[in-house]
């Protein structure tokens, strides 16, 4: 049943690939309204109304600009997409019935996942573990942190749609012998500093097996890049989800055999629990938190006329703002959606990194910023190592909730989503390791150029990519806040 459902969904995705590609190209073209002032005024008004749905995200003194596309053209395009959407209700229902695909609180032999709503309103976090993803030895994991009025819908949409797009792109590479050098290379449209993709520490002479492994990882990395691009364009064209002032972050991991490939589009984080030379369990951060004020991120945003600054009442939280308006104040440099800022430096290009597992590696934790705002990497590893696998994610979330109440009693608790993936599934018994040692906060030998020293990155296999990951939200915000007058 698993194979039949997955195959049916994938075939449906592929059938629309050509049509979707044409529409995506069309979406990149700015349509000249060149017509009625009434249409312009109406569209401007509608955009303001949409932005008002974000609560404090709109600065009243600075109304948002209107979309360059006319209302009639937008309506026609959305109707066309809706008529051929591959994600109707039946498809979504079938997707959720696939065995081995978990998106609600629970656990399996190799994974534990738990999500809890905070005190800010509707839960905008989502998560996914998909075992037997593409092949029997492959697992997909991801956490998604939405923001804005439709953030919960964007997060769930990316959770459901992105893995299928990744499968489709990955199969294209397998079916195309020249996939790695094809002119349609997804990296061709991005500058090198925005891709965040590089292989570090490669041997000058590789065996055939190592060469094949390297090519497979490159294909997967490029597939992640392409899938993210297509995902963002689909959100832009979606007929029912308004992503103008809403979006989501994402950190996704694919485990194939002993290889981990991690793609990061946001302020969520992935860490590794591994043993050091003394067999003490330590934390190694696999992703870099890219804030808007990190050098390369800020340079790109300013080059696109966006602005980066922090509010006076939260000087530690850098935010992205429109050129001529103090809105929306997004506390991350990259995200899916949020098209209000896509022309001003915000991008959805993932940072992709690779880690080769060793016998010392125990588990990986993926979590949204509701966890990392109150718990350190080492605290997270200690908590997961101290309990049974089936309760690891739940215990971590409950500990974070208590930490929120203690550390920030006047702040609203953020949503929390956690996925724990364990690498040896031989036994349900969980050994309590010695975890008294703190992992170094940064590895100067492995830290990427342009990343700030306070990011706390330790790259165990010297193959973490350049600093193209994502920021932590401010303790007081959910990703978008307005200037407080």
C-alpha cells in the first residue's frame, strides 16, 4: 500500500511538472498594470487589508506597496492553478495515510516527534518523519515554523508538498545521466554566496564507491535547491493561501544509509548528539543560525534595497524591513512565502550541508526556535539522552515550556515542534550517557566565512556549508513585529 500511494502521488506530481514549469516562468515576469487608477488603488487597498491581518506587522504610517500584477490577471492565474492543483483534498488525505509517514505526536522504532501549541494563538509549527522515503534505507525528517496570519497553513503546505517535490527532483537526477552538469542546474540562477553549497575536505583521489557516494550527495543537494525554488513559486501561485505577509521556515534532513543531508530555510535548527573521545555525549550543531545582520545576509538584503535594524526595546533581534516603510520586521533572512520582502533580499534558497555518520553518532534533533530560545544545544542532548526514545521529543518540549515560564515569565510561550531521529534501532533500551562535558560553542577551523563568532557552530566532519542558515527569533516575537512608536 505504501508503494502504491507514494507512486500515485509522485506520478501526479510529475504529470504537472511541465505545466507548472511554464507557469513558474510566467510568474517571474512582472505584469504591467498600465491601466486604470482604480485597479491600482484597489490592489493597494487589498494589500493593506491583507497586511493588517498580521496584527502588529504593518506600520500604519507606511502603507505597503501594491502588487505589480493586475487583479484580473492574478485571478485568472489563480483559477488556472486551482483547476490543476495536485494537492486537492483527496490527494492530501491519501498522503496522510501512507504507512511510515508520521506528522502528529508519536514515535516509531527510530524516531520520536512532538508538537505543542504555545500561548501566541493558533499552533503554527508542523513536523514530519517519513520512513522508507524513496528507498528502504532513506528517511526524511523536517520541522516547519510558520508566521503571519496564514503561517499555520503555509507550514502545513510545505510539510506536505515539499517532500514530494524533493522526490520528483531526485528522480530526475537519477533518470538523467548528465543531471549534475545539465544546463537546467538549479544553482544557475543563484549567485554562489546565496547557494550555501560546497563540499569541504574532499579527497584528491576517490575510490569508485566514494565517487558514487559523492555524486549521490551532490544530486540530493541540487534536488533540495530545486525543490525549494519550486515550492516557493507554488506558494506564490497558490489560489487559497495568501503568502504575501505569511511564511514559514524549514529545516529538513534526509538520511540515506550513513549519510545525512540537511537543508535549512529558516531559524529552526538541527543538532547532533555524538560521543567525544572520552565517550561523553556532546552536542554538535549541524546548521548555522543566519540572522539578518550576519555579513553575507545583510549585504544581500541591502543590495536589494531592504533594511536591517533592531528595535530599541529588543536590540538583540535584527529584523528585515521594507525600503521605505517600517514593516514588516521579519526576524529571519530566509523563508518560504513572505513575498512582501522577496524583492528586498529575503530568499528561500536553502543552506545545504552534509554529514557522514560514524559509530559515535547517536541521534539528531530537529526543532523550531521555541526550543532553542530557552535551551542550549547541550541541554537538549542531555534531555534526549536521559529518557526513553519514545518519550524523548515530548520530554524535550515539556522541559522547554517550563523553561519559558521560568526565564521569560512575562513573555508568551512560543510553539514548539521537535523531531528526534535515532541512528541505531537495535534496542528500545536507552543508555544514559555521561554528558558533563559541554561542546565547544564554535570551531574556528570549520566556521564558515562571514558567519558571526557567536553562532555556536561545531562541524564534526568539516563539511558544513558556508553560512547560509537562519536566525533565531527574538524572545518576544514570532518572526514579524512592527515598530513600536
